[in-house]
C-alpha cells in the first residue's frame, strides 16, 4: 500500500501543474497574502504589499482597495478601473503577482516525510498534497483524515486510500482546499507473543490471517503448539476479551495473538 501511495505521489508531483485544478489566477486573494502590483510603463506605481485581515490594501493615488475574495484577474481590473476613473492613467495595464501566499495554505501532518504547511494553487486531491509533503513514510497506514472548518464547524472525513487506489479510479480521491488539515494515520498493528520465535508488534496488512501472523512471528518455538490458539480482542465497550481462533481466521487491529506451550 505504501509503495502505491509513493508511486502515485511521485507521478502527481510531475504533473501537478496539469491536474485540472483551478488556475493560479482564479484563486481568491486573502488576508496575509503578499502581492506585487505592476503597472505597465509606470514604475512609480510598482508596489509590494500584504493584504490586511479585512482584505484591503493601500495603493498609491487611489487609496484603500478591497481585493480580498477576488481573483488576481479581478483585482487587476478593479485597480485599473480606479486608476482610469480617477484620471491618473488613460489605459492602465495592471499585473498582480502573489509573491507570498498565506491565505491559501494546507497542513499535511502525520506519517509523511516532510510534515508542514504548504501553499495551494487551487483545489487539489489528497494525493497531490501528500506529494507536496514528500509522500508517505514507512509508518504510514491505509487511511487519511481530512479536518475542515467551515462556518465555524469542524468536520473530519476519514478516507480509505487503500480501497480507492485498488479500484484504479483516482477520480474518487477527495479534494482539499485552503486551511484544511490532512493527517496521514499510522499503520494498524497486531501483537503476537508466547511460544513464537520473534514475539512483538507487527504491521497489520489487509486480510492478515492467524497463520500469517505466526509466520511473521518467525514460527513456533520447539515448545509451541498451534492447538488452542487464543486472541485477545477489545469488544465494542473497550473490554478485553479472549477468544479461540483458527489458523485461517482474520485478525483485527490491535489483536493480541497468544501461542501456548505444548505439554506433550
């Protein structure tokens, strides 16, 4: 699973600019963004400034201009129109470049190589932003949690990446936007102890059986027996229960497999 995610992430890095997301000039400007404004043929009107929390900048000749929520193209037209209406320029050609995006950021945390905050150039899917963070590290699991705040309400969406990638249809990958938090969960584990060669904790792959767990544990010791295998498992109330299992039974996350000592 991890290899699939890493391969997907690598491919998406190479085609990031062509993934069909919103173009950079369509992304709304927001508080904290640093923009550079140029007017063709008017060097004295060149300005680099930060957008205020109210979405406002102060620009020479025309004063305060509200650009928050606008795309760069819309802000360019607005400033050009104000310069023209004020009689300062006949046909101003305004260009705006976002030099330090702050409003369009996403956090990628958990089991990735380079956790942190990254700028977005439009809506991306979870594989895109995992690629920005260097891909999933060896401790990464099959699920990703997307935390989003809208209108003061926090939602959490748990995404089964394994199921999506094994369907072969990456269009099902959910998209993420500004201020989302993408958290790559740690892989799930099971534990094996008793009369096995290598007792300890192991990564729980999908479809792992009790027999496969015994194999991962190095097999039985000379004193071990496959008769009477037990698994300790928590029920819906969190209580630890001991159940008898067969070798072809599937394990669940956090199961504890116990191999007894043979008395014969």
